[in-house]
């Protein structure tokens, strides 16, 4: 955590994080324009934030997009904010947010993309199989992800409780085993008013005996879904990591812990 606190100690780096919180996925040029900062200075600050895992860089063609990674700050919260204090602090935060909403205009606020990064002791092929094998996803996700995983094919997120209920559907946009999978993600397939589905990208980057798995969730329809996946993806990926590294999922479903502390 020393690198995290060192990175957060500088007001310019905190400002960079604020700008990414307002609009995630910016290029270096966009960040420099918004901060009136020289490219070299911004690069130095971003390198420190990346080194502290507070910012994740995702390559899109020739561009490097910068995303805020909340994981280290979440770990600080988990370490120093006890379960006893959390309900009181959440109540104070809710009052603050409600007051701010009253003070703001009624103009719609854009929903930022969500990015999560985790490191797993496994091969890229093992991670790919864990993402696409229906039996494995049923073990760590509670849902079987069913598809032939060919570009253009449909995929289904079926409950593994025997009901066969499908909670999410979508299509495979890109499949480049074992490093890149892009799918649409429709969590309301039976809604009366259909909406454009969100998009999930799994990027698997091997390095010796480990991989870096980056999950990017884009085109989110509202803040409610952002809140849901912000709790859901860390839980699912923690279970995946445990399964690949130990052969077993976590003793309790991690998403149940999120509900218990709500």
C-alpha cells in the first residue's frame, strides 16, 4: 500500500484520478487538454498511478486509454473501515449524495465505463477455458456461460441451480483465443422496452507464470447497472482466481457478502 499512498499524496495525481472518475477511458492527449499540462509531466504522473495500480492502460489500436482502477482504494477501505462503521458512513454518504442531486440540474449524467484488473497464477489458456467452459463458469459464477464462442454466435448466462433460467444473453463480437473475448451483455432480455446491450471485453495478457486479466464493461445504460457490476465483477473474478490457483472456489459465494453488508 506504500505506493498507493505515495501516489495519492500528490494533488496533481489526485486531480488526474478525478478527471478519470468524471470521464473514464481518456487518452493522454485528452487528459493533457483538460488539465492544461505538458505531455511529459502528465506521463510521469500517470506512470506512478499505473505503478500503484490506481490506473489501468488499455490499448485500442494506436491509442492508449486510461481507466481508473478502484481496487487499491477498495482494499484500503476494507482494511480500515470496519463492518460496524460502514452502515453509519453509508448513511452519511447517502445524505450527501441526495443533497448534491438536489443542487444539480436535471440533465442526464453520462455513465462511465467500468474496468477491473486482477492477476492470476495460471496460463492464458487456462483463463480462456475458465471464461468459456460452461461447467467451469457454473462452478465459480453460479451460471453456465453457454456458446460455441465463435464471432457472431449467441451466448447465454444460465443459472446453475437446475432452473435453467437465463439471466443474460448476448452475442460474441470478437474471439481471439486465448487473449481476447468481446461480447454484448443484455441483462434485461425480456424488458418491454428493449435497450442497446452493454459490451464486455476480457483481455488476457500472459507474463511468465501469471496473467493479467482486464475486464472492461462499456455502454452501461444507467448508474444502477454500474453499481451492480461494481460489486459483481470483483466477486466473480475473485472466485475464478481462487478456482484456478487452488482448484477450489471460495468457501462462501463472495457476492453474498456484498448483499449482507448492503
